[in-house]
């Protein structure tokens, strides 16, 4: 079972759905078995980051699964915990590989001097340590600033994207598309956990009934309708199989897509304290990526 690949602006091919090793996996110790389960289920794109602390387990899973390196697409990120060239070499050592497929700047605040620092990031690609380079958590303004100075455009921008954040990111997604930059969503299924009970539930459940599909599958189909790639995760083999099974489902109708768009634009549920208690690990994982970013933008 495969969801296929998409060609990036540098000619490399990237599988459109990745198994993420951040969020629920950070701080969980040895997650090798969870990564192997994802591989055995059919995921051939693995996503990690310097800040997650999961790269060694990704590497161990790659070695133990018995498949060749060229059967996988590996993404990791420079999180600013060490200088970028030192960081990429450490990431490669952690995973026991010579090259990653995609290397991302984890957040825009890491590029203190955007022209100088992006040029240094470009050199990592030129040195053959990664096939493609990209960014994560970049806003429209961040992307516009970067493209004014970049010799090599980022291939991907990985962002916090779901029906509740789509309206505010629509212009960014379109700008990226016009410039050949793929948008990749993380926390795509957050409306099923943290924001359950919100406006999006009703149109998602209606589409699920029509398709005899799960709500998670509907949300992933909605993502496909927007032309974005997805990073998702689960410790449940059944859930992982469910995600990949969208390859066998027809697309959502235009009316279903519009209904989810309109519901998401109304905003998420207000019962934040309840959701915080119910999903503390997920919330902390998401907030981790944003605290430094927003502190940088508003306090400096």
C-alpha cells in the first residue's frame, strides 16, 4: 500500500505521508519498536529532529528492519541546539547514515542573519549531507524574507496545519505553491484529540458516514485536497493502517471540503483547560515548537 510521492522543486521525490517521531514520542525513551511498527505497516518516510531526541531510535529501526537505506525517505531538523554543520553530522551519526533526504530549519528564529545563515544551510546540501533543504514553522512574512535572499529555495515548509488553522495559513500555502515550495502539515489530526467537540466534527463525521471511513481518514483526505503532505503518528498499528488506507478511498466532494473549511474558520473549541488536561503530552509537544518562536518574535 502506498500513497505515492511528490516531486520537490529540486527534482527529488518525497513520500506524501511521514511517520513522525516528535509529539507523543519525545521523552519516551527507546521508541525503536514504535518506529519498526510504522515501517512494517508501510511507512517509508520517517520524520525526526535534533530536539526530539529520537534520531538514535530511527537509526536503530532502520538497521533492524532489514531493508536498504534507499527504501526510506528520512527527514530531520536543525533545532539550534548546536551549530548547524555540527548538528547535521551528529544527526547522521545518530541515525547511522551518510545523508538525509530532507533537512529543515526547525523554526525561523534560528536564522539570526537570514542571508548569512541560510547560505550556510545551503552549503549542507552542497556538501552532500542532505538531498533537499527546507524550513519549518515559517509564516508568510518569514517565507517572503527568505526568498529575497535564498540562492536555493526551500523545498518544503512544515507547519502546524489542520482545519482550524487553514484559513490563517491559506495565503502562505498559496504563496508557497506559486514558488514551488511544498507545504507539509503536522498535527493534522488534532481536532480528534485536543479540539474534539468543535465545529469541524459535524462535517467530518458526515463525510465519514458517506465514505464508510474513519474521521481520521476524512481529515487526511481533506489534507490531500489542499495539495499538502502530512506528518502523522500513532503507537497503534490499527491507526497507522487506517491512515495509509486512504490510498483506497475516493476523494472528498467539493461540498464536503467547503463544509470542513467553513467549520474550521469558526475556530476551535473554547474548552482549552479541559483539553489541556486530557491531552497534556500532545499539548506540551506542540507548545515546545512554538514557545521559542513566539518569544523571539514578540519579546526581542
